[in-house]
C-alpha cells in the first residue's frame, strides 16, 4: 500500500486520574478542592499515601511474574492448532512452491512499514527486509520463484507507458518505485493475462494467487494467498503487510476485492 494501536493501560486512564479517584475527593497537590468541599493543604500523611500509590503503580509490573502477562509481541499468525498446511497439486509449477514459501518466510522478518520513496538497485533492488510496504511482500515472494517483477514491470512500462496509471504525474518509468505501486502491479498482471474473476467465493482463491483490495479513501492494498488453511473459516490465509510488518491472517474478505491474479 504505497500511494496501521497500542494496548491501553490496565485502567484505561492516566495515572493522575486513577490517583484522583483513589483519593476519593481528598485534596491533591495544588490545593484544589472537590466540588462542595473546602480547599485544604496537603498533609504529610497524604503525601505519604501519594508516594506509595505512585510507587506501586510504577513498580507493579516488576513484581507480577506469577500473574498473567499481557502479550506485547504482535500476533503474526493464527495459533498452530487452528491451521494446517496443504500440499500443492502434483502438477503445480516448481516456482509456485518457492513463491509461497518466500511469502510465508517474510512473516516475523519484516516488522515495520515504510512507504517513503527509496532509491534501490536495478534489477533485484529492494529496501531492507525489516521494512517495506504491501507490494514488497509480492516482489520478494516472486523473486524466490525466479521472477523479478521490478525488472519485468519496468521493461513493460518502458514500452507501454501509456497503458499504466498516470495518477502520480510521472513522465517516464521509474524503476525505484513503479513495481512497488499496487495499481501498476494490477496493470502488469492484467497485461500478462493473469487476471481472474475477483468476486467469486473463497474456494476459487488458491495458494500463490495475488489479491488486491480497496481500503477506502483511494488506498490500495495487495497480498498473497498462502497454502496455510484456516480451520475456523475454511479458507486459505493471506500473507500481507498493512502497517505492522508482514503477517499471516484471515484477511481475504476484510476489504473490497479489486483484483485476483494467478501467475501460474
């Protein structure tokens, strides 16, 4: 998607508000009184209570090893017991498995998202594996199958520039960015005769298929169907990066599908 929530505190309120509630209307630093009460100074006893309350608030995480801990690691894929890996059809192209494995292997390696313009090598150019955008998932996966979409798309765009979207105001192809834009990938796949029906049921989306979505407000997204079957919904999972790094999720029908492509 080249063209993202943090866990809240336990109470959902800042420590200052929790402290005020804990004090139940007693005076707090600054001498402000509760409605209907009288302003009071802060006594030594109150200061002691405030000190120990704040100490407990800050130190509590360090003394709760025996308590259930809130997971801070992002969920990269569903629990293993909810999935199963399906073998590809015997007549599948050898490169197909390499592409799917190449997509699956990015989960946990690409941990960030950076849509900024970057100068990269050509051919086989890439940004650092730790970051990227949604289209980089596809580029990297296809390279594992011996297909350099950066090079192939660039060469097609040089010869057929007018066939590609013009929304970015470019006057000529740019090998640094063209293949990283979802509309350009859609155009290239369509021009290669790889486009399929995009409104069919989940049974028609097979491992290795590339899917594009409209996230709204003119934002495009792309992912790839993997060979990991999700038991709860009875369909294959999607590998994609929508802002928090590359993940494997049940995202096929999360947004409006705008493209369905099968390279092999």
